[in-house]
């Protein structure tokens, strides 16, 4: 099998991709297990996740992989954010941290 391209996606995007493939053809063992797992743990509405990704993408310093990490972990405070960016060369300003946390909190309401 040849890899044609690679893209970082959220669990919700992966679930949508697998559901689409399931309609087209039968999934293999690993794909079935992945879809089963994602169906159990991806409970938020897809439109809310897309809105969150869009909102986070507007923050210039964040790369796609940062946005996906934020969506996957849903940080609750500065400490959670610090853990996410501990091994990164990016330094978030206080206002950027507030933007990220408020975006995540708005999804929880």
C-alpha cells in the first residue's frame, strides 16, 4: 500500500471518514475496531467540533496538529495547556491562552 498524502485529523473526522468508507465497502478488522472505539467515545455533535476547530484555527500561532491536540484533550485550565505545549517551541501569550480556553469552555455549555 502506498501513502499518497498525510493529514492530521480529529477523532471526529476519523469517525466520519470510516463511516463513509463503511458505506462504500466492507471495513477491515482494524478499521472496524477503530470505528467501534470512535463511536463509543466521540459523543459531541460534529457541528460543534467543526465550529471549535474553525475558532481555534483563527489563532495564528496554532498549527493543525496543535488544534487537533486541543480538540482531543479539551484543556480546562492553564496547566492543561502548559502540558499540551510542553515540548513545543511555540510560546502562547496570555490572550491566546484565554481564547483557547474560552473556545473549549463554550463547547461545554
